[in-house]
């Protein structure tokens, strides 16, 4: 099966990428670098253990600090995933509530030692006495500016924000004289609809602009969409909000799906719920991990955000995925003060408008990002195989695109995906990573989408 995927690695001229001669023929007599490599491995392991042990301690300390601050500022401590009591409740709950096991089963040396016992007891006693009956829309550690809370102005029945690009009309009819095709675009983690509207949308042909209705969605908790603090941000929550905000109001009877990274899991869940309505699914760098075994969520966490010191991107992913309270501290410093940081960056770069990715990095709350990362990316591992079985039986066309230099989603995910969905089309882009699989090749990507949609008509 690996040979099937390897043969799909093409360069821009559709020529086979030649194998790297260096990797194919390592010299047998290289004692110096080999000895250094072998000796560096245990040193790296020890350093990694010590660094993350310190983070374990700091996260446990900040758990108690935030519990105290939340109680003082809001009247009650915000619930977190550190409590042994909550972990026991999860084990006893037979019904699957969509929450990921990675939320409560992440290992923390000091939590296992009972370091948080006093803080959790105090939190529990505060809840018994009530308090905090009228909670605000956002935590004190989240930004409360007008832009970040604009979704709350629509009342309690909030809906997702999305960008709708209607087809151009020529003499009252579409180019083909048929009803418009619909395409739903779902972005990845810590992005927004701008990921599509600012990159791929401008490169579509006149035929697509005339025949297709393009819908780029801000997922729940990101961009300009609602970020409720009482939401668990499970796959079910995300899918239901897309139904409520897009599919039902726009009366979509059929549609194509295009998704990147985390959005791929939501796209598969949505497609499995509407298998007869989905014409095609294009998944860009899907973070797929098998649901086999009882530890699917934890396996997904280890594969996609394992504790690593290198590369910087891998280190950042592990830091923000394993440490709830340290991640909240980063959001407190960066996201809550995003207007200040934006002003500083504009002054330094001498630009009036910042890149949309820079803006999207702050358009979330810690709760929405933390919960979506675990309950969608890790929690989705429990369900994705079932989704693929449903879609394979119906015969939905699935295309997977991934860069061979992706440091976020390893190539192993792509290989495993092919095993579970043998009919899926796999396209490996040489010298592309998690973002440049689209950035820098927007025109080629738009053309490939058009080809996929055309073949499904």
C-alpha cells in the first residue's frame, strides 16, 4: 500500500520525483556521526523529560492559581480537566457524550501525586454553595472587546458567521442554465473563513464563479462565529451549528465539501450525516488516526501533538495541547490583548493591514480552542473510521491532498487513511508543508478543485 501512495508523488510538471540518493545509499563506515547520533538520543530524551516535568509542575500550580482568581473575580472557579473526580465521572459514564478521553487522561506527574487535591476540594465546596449564577459571556481572562463579542448581539439564538459568494448571473441564468452547485469550505485550527476567501477564491475560473455558490464558514469558536463558554465544542456541536447556520437556512439539498486540517474531521462527520447530499469531499492534510483500540483519543494526541522539543512547531503543538492552564496563560497574554499586539505589529511592519493569519490567531477563546483541539481532533478519532465506512459504501468521491514536508500531520496519517478508504484519491505535493500545500500554489489548488467538481457533475 505504501507503494501506491509513493507513486502519486509528482512535481508540478507531473513527473515522478526521483528518490534522494543520499537517503538511499548511506555509507557503511561513518562511526563519528553515528556515534554522536546514538549518544545524543538519550541526552535528548532526558532533556525532554526534564522540560516537560517542569511544565507539569507549572501547569499544576497555575491550576490552583486560576481556580482562586476565577472564584475571586467571577464568584466560582471555572471547571477544568484536572480533577480526579471528573475523570471518575467520565469512566462511569457509559453513554458517549462526545468528549475526548485526552481531556481527562493526559498524564501529569504532579496531578497523579495528588498535588491538586486541596485546590479541587476547595473548588468543589464553592460549587455546593452556588455563586456565579449570572455568568458573563466570556471569562475574565478572555478579550471582551466589541469585535470579540459581536456574536452576542444577535440574541440567544446565535448562528455561525460565513462568507457567501453567490454565482454570477448572465441574462438571468447561470452559465450552464442549471441550478447552482454549492461548496462548503471549512478551515483548520485557529483559522477562519479568510483561509479560503483570501487565498483560493480569487483564482477560480469564470465558469466556477458563474455556476457555483461558495460558502466559507467560520467554525464554532473561531473567527467571527460565536464562542460560548458553556459549550463543549464536540464534533456534534460543530456539525449541528453548520446545519443550523448554513445547510438549513440556505436550503442545501446537495453540496461539495472542502476542508483543511481540523476542518477535515468536521467535514467527514457532516458528510456521514448527509451521505446522499455530498457530491465530493476534498481533504487537505487531514489529521487522521485510526479508531481501533480503547485509547484512540490518547493515541491521536501522542501522534499529532506528542511531547517534543523539536521542531518549534511540534514543541508549540505539544505545549498548547497538553497543558490546559499554561495554554490559558498564553491566551491571557496574547489573545486578551490582541489589539495592543496588533498595534505594535502594524507600527513595526509599517503596514495598515496585517496578514489574515496573524489576525486569526487571536480570534478564539482559550476554552474554544482547547476544547475543539481535544474533542474534534483527538475525540474524532473514535468516529472517523465509522464515517469512512458510511461514505465508502455510498460511493462519495474523497480526495486527499497533503504535503510531503508536513510537520503537523505526519505522512503516516495519509497512509492509514488510504488503508481505511481504499477508493480515496491521494495526492502528495512535493516540498510542501501544512500550510504551503495551499499557500504559494493557490492557482493549482483551485484548478484541482474545479477538476474534482466537474467530474462529479
